[in-house]
């Protein structure tokens, strides 16, 4: 029996500009830069076309980030404001490493109507954070505290969080870090380590506990990823663009969402037929440690179906 799929993607990530100044051990960013993969900036006209398409089947969440450092794009407040205007019901989200989170940029995003900002910071210890992310944490901590003060001053209801990916390098400081951020009125959230479709070769060594297959993945039934040039890769871990489903500059968002290729992949995931799946799916895994957030496929799919 076919799983009910929404008229358009419930969650969307848009890469307005490729590239990241971080070198996180849990992202294959450095390896991607060593390839001949194209990098660039999304034209404003293409961004507007995507949002106008999405307005026909409004998603629950629109993230202006994808495999990049989104705040390196100075147009981000302007682009966020366009989403706020066109799809006010959507939860707009930015996930940043915080290096560009100045008071001015933070305030501009609040004024543009951004609903959630999540800062990825892996350790309060400068040297440990440098090991994990490629730079010390001191300035980012200052930026986050200043942003929280801006939120209070503007009496904004933006949802601001700090996030950590649980690894052997930071697991022992999670609770003390949680207390630190709570003292500043900021929520700390944790997520499970992934091997990003097999692209993080050292994931097992970084992981706390065992790794498990992502064979019950629901991302192709829930999420759409859009690169700066309009290409739509299968999911957020397909860094090397191995499975491109279409291009939103040439097709509508809805045409790609209901394309034959993605329907085949959804069916293969549902039925557990590895032979019909791309390698990126077959090789994908995540930590099975207690910090992982995913529940069983059946329960998640039933909630998705109930929402539509």
C-alpha cells in the first residue's frame, strides 16, 4: 500500500550560497571542496521562484541553509523577509555556526521575521571545539550571548537554540554545557551523529555506542533539498550530489516532489529493498546511542499521514 505523500514537501532546505568556513569532523565539507563540484550563489529570481512555487502547497518549515554557512550570505535577512511575506504560516529556520552572528545581522534576521535560529557549537572549551569544528568557540559563545540579549531587548519570540552533535569528543560536557546555556536563557539541544550516507569514514570512531542503519529513513517523504543552482539532491547527506531528482529552475517544486524517481526511492525504503536504492541510502547510518531522536518508521509515517 502506498504511503500518503503531501501535495508538496512539508520541510524544505534552500542553499542560498554554497560554502562553509567550518571544518566539522561530522561534515564532509573539506572533501567536497577538493572535488570539482560547482559552487556559487543562488540568484534572487530563482529564490523568489522557489518560494512562489512553495506558496501553492505551503510547507511547515523552510530552512535557509543547506550544507553551508548560511550567514555568510549577506542577503539572508532580505530573503527571509520574502518568505515571511509570501508564506507567513511557515516556520522559517536558519542553522548557523555562529561565526557571522553579529548584533547587526542577528537583529536584521529578527526584523525579517525569522522564527527559529539554531547555532551549532560543539564545545565551550575553545580547543575541543577547534578539534571538532575547526575554530575556537570563544567568539561564538560571545555572539550567542549577545544575540540572546538582543532577543530580550526587542521582546522577540524567535526560538533560539544552541545545538551539539553527540560525539566522544564532547559527550562528557553535555550536562555542564546545558546548565551554562540555561543560565543565559538559551535551550541546548543534542542530535545523534550520522555518517552522512557513508561520507564520514571516521564516524564509528567518533560515535558514542553503536551505529545503526538508516534503512527506515523518511527524509524523501518529508524533506526537499535545493542547491544554489536549483538542483534537488535526494537528501541533506548527499553532499557529492550523486542522486539529483530535478531542477527547480526548470520544473516546479511540486513536479519534482511527485517525480517517478523519488516515488521509486520512497517505495524501496518502505519495502526495504536495498537493490532499488541509491548507494547514498544503502550506506547511511546514525548513532544508536540514547541521544538519538528518531522513532520507528511506522509511527513517524502515520503522523505524517495524519497531518495531511
